[in-house]
C-alpha cells in the first residue's frame, strides 16, 4: 500500500461527464482534491486561477482542442511547470507523439483502468517532487541548469522547459560524455511497470534541442545507442 498523497489537487479537463465522474471518484478515494473543466478554455482559466499540482487533459474537446490547451499551458510562465498527462484514444500513436511535442509530460490511452491512471498520477507527482528537491546548479558550456529552482539559463537567457524535458536534461547534464540508451532514459522518466515508446524519448530530445537553440548541439545522438551531453572543456 502506497502512502496516501493528500492535499494535492488534480485538474481534469474533459467533456465526457462519465469519464470525469469515474476519475473523480477514484482519485478522491486516494486523497486527491479534484477540479474539473468541460472545455479547453475553462481548463486554461482554472489552471491559471487555482494552479493545480497536475492536469489530466483530454485531447478531444469541443472548441479549443487538448493539444492547443497544452501548448498554451506550456507557453505560460504561470502554468508551464504543472505536469500534464494527456488522455488519448487507444492506439492513436500520432496523438501521443503530437501531445509530447507540445509539451505534455505523459499520456494514458483510453479506455484506461482507474488503477493504472492513479499509478501514473502518483508516479508523475513523485518525480515532480524529487526534481524540485535535488541538487546544486550544473554547468555545461554556456548552459546552467539549476535543478532546485527548475531553471535553465543558456547564453544568459532563461529557457522554460516542461517537467519531463527538464528531467531528461538534468540526467544527461549530470554526466557529460556518458552515453545513455533510450531505455535508460525511459527508466529515468517512468517507473518500471510502464512501457514508453523509444519514439517518445526522441520527441523529448528534439524539444530539448529546439529550446536550447544554438546550444542544442550539446546534446549528441550516438547512432544505434542513444544520447549524450557533450563534454565541454
Ligand atoms: Ca472528450
């Protein structure tokens, strides 16, 4: 039995009322507080006003769709650090990849079992806490990563990363020159019991490089193996 996480608020953005009720019932039983919004616009407003600890975001919403909602959340300083788990239809691989590209931190495919969803939520919150607590700043060339403050300065400019991107960056930057396989990076991002596609790691790395801009090449691809942070003398 895991320790009860109490006092954490989860925002559910979903238009299908039966799914909202299912999630609410199960998460409340686990000690979470639940907020819900039936449209993307309402979800954005609620996220800004209440700053929840995590957002469960359906992609198929009336009006503004989930991908656009995610984009806005991740582009806003007030909400970009909130972990987002997207809910996608089964086997919609494209949705999953697009979701990660716009900054979602994880995904769950519908239909899901409440047990799986709760485990994912817990795992995400645990990792989020762990990232906040640890470590002194890491310097790689022109890039400074401050794990305690969840802040990255590259060439004097502050860059916003999602929780998942940040976690990957810290992992690579702590050991410059070391090559990490995709499965090692996946382990870093997710508890062992879950399967995450190699492709998802590639998408996250592509996001990292893009955001790092002229320093994106610090993250090197090692063909057939994985990725490493360049050693900069
Ligand atoms: Ca929906």
